[in-house]
C-alpha cells in the first residue's frame, strides 16, 4: 500500500488487456464508499468504454492519445440533478444551485475520483487525470448528454500499464506543509525550494528550447499562458453560471 | 486494500494514542505524490497538532468534538501564493487568480486530501472530513494566517480509532454510474433508488422527530436549508472573490 501511494506515476501508455466488469465495479464502488457531504452523493460517474466513443471523446481532450488508447475513461461530474429531482417529487426545496454547493460538490466528486484512482492503482492498473475536462467542460457535457445541474469535474483514463516512466519531481515536503500557522515564504525560501526542479536537465531543456530566461516563464508564457488561462476561465465560468448557478 | 476502500467509515471518536512523526510524514507525502495539474502543486497543507490550537480551531468548526479530540487536524488549502511568488521573482506572469484555476486548484487540493485520507486509513487510523471548512473559510483563514491566494478547501481530523460505527448507506452503484451517456432519471427511477434509504428506521426517525413529511424535506429544511445555504454561499463567494479572484 505504501508502494502504491508513494511510488505512483501517471500512466499514459496502456496495453490492450481488458479490465473485467468485476474489477471495474470494485473500482467504482471504492469511489462511492469514500466520504461525501451529508451523504447526499452529489456526483455521477460517466464511463466511456466503447471504442468509437473514446475516439470521439478524445477530440475534446485535445487529442491526447491516452483517451483512445486506454481501456476505460471515467468522467466524474458534480450532479445536483438527481438530488433536486428527489426533492421535487417530495415537495422539498431545491437549495443547491449556488456557489457554495458547486464547490462542495466539486470536492465530493474529486474525493470520489481519487478513491477511484487509488482503487485502480491497487489493482495494478495505471491512471492519468486529464485537466482538459475543465477547459472543454461545455463540449464534453454535450457529448455525454449531461443535463442542467451536472458539470464534468475530473476525467481519468484507466488501463493496464505499458510504460515505466520515472517518478516526477515534487517540492520538498517541508515546503508545502505548515505547522500550526502558514509560514509565508521569503524570496530566499522560494529560490531554495525550487532549486532542484530548476536544475533538472529536462526542465533546463524546456527553458532552452522555448527561448525563455527560466522555468517559471515556461510555465506562464508557454504551458499555461495568462491569455489562454483567462480565455478558458471565461468560458468555464459562463458554462457553470448557465448550467449550475442559474444566474 | 479492498477492505480499506470498501469498508471504510468516517470516524469521529479517537483514542489518546499519538501518531508518530514518521507516520504523519508518510501520510502527508502520500498526499503530495498524488496527481496534480502540470505539477504546479497549487496547494498547501496546514497541520494543527497543538492541544490549545485544536481547541481554538474547533470553535470555527461549530464545536464538533472530533476537532479537539483527534490527534491531528489537517487543513488542505488551494495555494497560488507560493507559485505566484516564484513567478514574481522570475519576471514571469502571474496568471492563476481566476475562476478556472480556483477550480483546478480546488480539485488538486482535494486529490491531495483524499490521498492523505487513504494513507491514514491504510495505517489503521480513522478520518473524518469537516464540511464546516467551506462555511467558515474566512475565519479559518484568519486563524491559520493564510495570505491572499490561499483558501482552505478541506479539513480532515485524524486519529487512532475508538468507535465502531456501521457502514453508512449509499445509493445503488447503478444509480450513480452511467455508461456512455448520462441516462436521466424518471420519477419512478428516483423513487426506486431512494427507497432503501427512505425505509431505513434511523432515517424514518429523523422524519418523525422533525415533523416532516419525508426525508427529502429533512435534508432541505432542517439539515441544509435553502436560507442557510444561500447565506453561507454569499459569504463564501465574497471571500473567494476578495482573496483569490481579485474582483
């Protein structure tokens, strides 16, 4: 178990081996058994398994090959549609379409996702989260037929492992953990904690090939540019407002 | 491992036994090794261990006794303060203070939280998530000295187990999992899937003692009333706007 949690890597290459329905049910059940707010279960899980559908879905994930090549794609969604429906037929208030519960349900959908990820990894499978789900939430919703009150939050590709990537770097544990109070960072602290990451030859390569001064600039002007972030943010916010917040 | 994920219960009563620093480091490291967007690690973990501080913190969690009685309280926060600081000293754009990245970082902080929860459970410890962290985000931020760009997302109490609660109910797996497309529910579907939960004698007791017609009304007029939800939502939204979105 320690090995599963400490030595995990995101896996993007999968073999053709099929995940049995029994294993998939166990993985999904692990998601559902995890904690959630008031036991309201404000999430739904959409499974994409059909070869043709995975191919279509991959378009919305910027054609990342793992969507088509994995065995199962799981999209976990915030879902107040089901709970609201239960309230409606019971003459009870519908009270969840607000900013607070969008966040509460996002947290619950993510807890469920991560339990799914760990359950899959505990069965010897590899997983990869796809951040593109947030960028392309509107198109993915349409593709999966999601009704109002349902917003895709996380997408995970799952399959048997066919690569052996190295462990990715992380900041030192002491840099992200604070005891009792948040200890804000000095410039020196920041320089020190990022040093190993900046000195990594792979990262130095990115700086060079993108003609930037340093790694931070690669992040914010190539990989996650302000212009792109703001454009995707606007699209995502409008979609959440229309589809969830009833604004 | 199956047992850990499928038979877990939230634990609210803890023994006095102390969690060693080695075990705590393993648990936190498991959080940090989990997936995150672009390896930007947009989260911080604040650990509350001091007895006096746990007592003070419990006030903000509506005096729920597990905050004072657990061994360790972990508050996982969205954190763009550290990454922005790195960008600032590297003459790179600060591009994360928007709605998109509030959500992306919320997802990453929650993935980290759930890896922490599972790591703790795998060591024989019990955990409980506290939803009050969202309701009281502003006060908790002040108490933990969180700077701008840092928002508490999830709070977990951790300790050695001193109770044996039953497994809580869940909707049938088939009711929350959809294959290929979202299958919207008919009134009959909803009635059928909630029947077991509604028939549970404990839930019937709640309906009776609250003088309501049914369980849905207990949820939306007693436990999570529209009035309360909307008030907490307004407070939370203003806090996120001021402290993260720079609106």
